[in-house]
C-alpha cells in the first residue's frame, strides 16, 4: 500500500501485563509497513491504561517519535490519576504541535494525523492534542481523526470507587460525542454504542488479530504427518476463566482406554497471574488424580514466539468455552481461535457468543456441546478417523490469512483512512 499523503500516527495502547504484549503496538508497526514512506510516529506508549493489576509493569515504553522532535513522555502511574494524565496530555499536545510544524515545513503538504487510544485514561491523554488540532486544522493544513478503541473494554468492569466511576461516565459521554471512529469487537459492544446514540457509520468492526508469531506458510508447517503417532490438541488462554472446561476435558480423557490415550497429546498453554497460582496447583492435582500427567503437558506464561511455535506444530485447537460462563457472554470471536486458524490448525469449539457467524462446522473445525459426552464423542471421532484432521487443516489453510495480522491491519487501515476523505 502506497500513500501520497503525510500520515502521522499517535497511539496509546491498551492495558498489558508482564505476560502479554500489546496487540495495538503490533498493529501500529503493521500500519507503518503498509504506509511506508511519508509516515511518522508522533508518539506511542503502552501500559498507560488501567494500571491497577498486581502483574502490571511499573513503567511504560517511551516509544518513538519524529526524529527532529524533542517530544518525550514517561508515565509511572499505579492508578489512573486523571488530573496527572490530563496535565501530561497538555504537555504532549504542545510538543506535538511543534513536531507537526516541522513535518509540514519539510513536506509542504497537508498532514493527516491519526490519534488512536483505548479506554478512557489514554483517550483523555490525547484529548488536548485533538482539541488543538481541530481548532487550528485549517490554518495548519492538518486533518485529524480520533479513534476510540472499544475492543478490549469490558463495559461493566469498572473496579474503582464512586468518584472514579462518575468521572469515567463523564469521559465516556464526551468520547461518544467527539470521537471520529469507534472500533468494536463484538455485537454486544456495537449494540451498546448504538444505544448511546453513536451513528452506525462511525463503528468499525475490529476482529481479534493473530500476530506474526502465528503466521506460518503451508510449506513451512505442512499438514499432519502421515506417520504421526499422536493427535496433538492445543489450548491457549487464561486459566481462571476456563477451569470448568478443563474439568470436562480431563474427565473425558480419563475415560479413554490406555491404547486410546497413547494416541493423544494435549498441551495447555496458560496465562497465570500471581493471584491464580492456587488454580494452577488444583489443575496439577487434577492431572495427577486422573493419571493424565503423561498425556497432558502444561506450560505457563511462556514467550509469545514459543506459543506460536507450539500452536503451529499442533493438529487441532481447543476453544471449549462454557456458554453460560459470565466471561464468555461478551465474546463473539476469542483471540485464541484467531491464533489457531492463522496457524493453519482447525478448532474444536462450543456454541458460545456469535461464534457460529464466524466458523462453519466441518470446515473451520468441529462444534460440540459443552458437555462431557459431547467432548468425549468428538475426540473419539478424531481418533477413529485421523483423516478428518487432514481435511480440516486443508480447509483452514485456504482461508487462514483472513485471521492474520497483516490482512486485518490492511482492511482496518483502509476503513480508517477513508474517514480523512469524508
């Protein structure tokens, strides 16, 4: 993708912790690769969201900026101190204006600024710059788009006192009125935005994106080896939200005969915070009690590139979410499913959220009931007919790029940049 305009990206990413990396910063890097020339990072930072989790790093990545700018910003906030954030935002706005003037003098062309933030604290940080640019836009030949990303926002997950909730409600009301675009990852979020008076034309669907760690070409990975002795099942995700599904899965595995168990290998790649260590201990005990330690391997908080390698070398992914669990009610298409499919492996999934709108039973994978009998029967089916896995992997390989970072980033960038022309 080439661009004859001067594009300036300014991004504050979503909450991240010590075990995960910011998908928004990866999106920014992909956008820079697509735009190539005449594109600059005005500011980027991460860990500037809801900094109240015990696993959160204490500081932020200062990021990069236009080489001739003196802009530097550094935050070390344990809680979202709104006044502090607003003051830093004003400083950022003043420094950014100086930077944008330098850019305009170099290119002598209109400058298009894309401000992108998630949640309300980082959004508040960009607000002073947005207001100044809107006021001076015509004089400086600058056009600005303010993106409010609702993708990772839990609508009822405010963990603050009454005063903070009151302030958040005010910020949300302001955001709904002045933001140019809203990114939404679920029907529930879209419905919520519509109920608050946001025009449908302002809402852009942003599906989960699987990073480059999960992008493997067919010749690099290949289909399931014909002489493979075991079918490798893979689960990635948070241990706390899925513990009931683990119980069903392990109970189903414990009912298989010894000869059937020798054909099965299960990897559980878990994200476990310090407050969930008891859940991990309980899971290990469950494996031991059911005599499953030889076929179920647990890996905890491993680097993302190792996760990608393990997923790509597996045969089928597991997304056995409980449809009745509160954690799944706002989920349409979980990140783990995008990572499985981008890696070229099919999915065994339950009927939760709006998953049926994204996956086709018998093509992308196999849908099962969230029950002991349903899980047991689907595993037996695969063990008795391993060619099913090959057929599903062949199907997924044809459409896998639709779930990968570079494809999603390109579509999202095109939809977003169109707002400059309206």
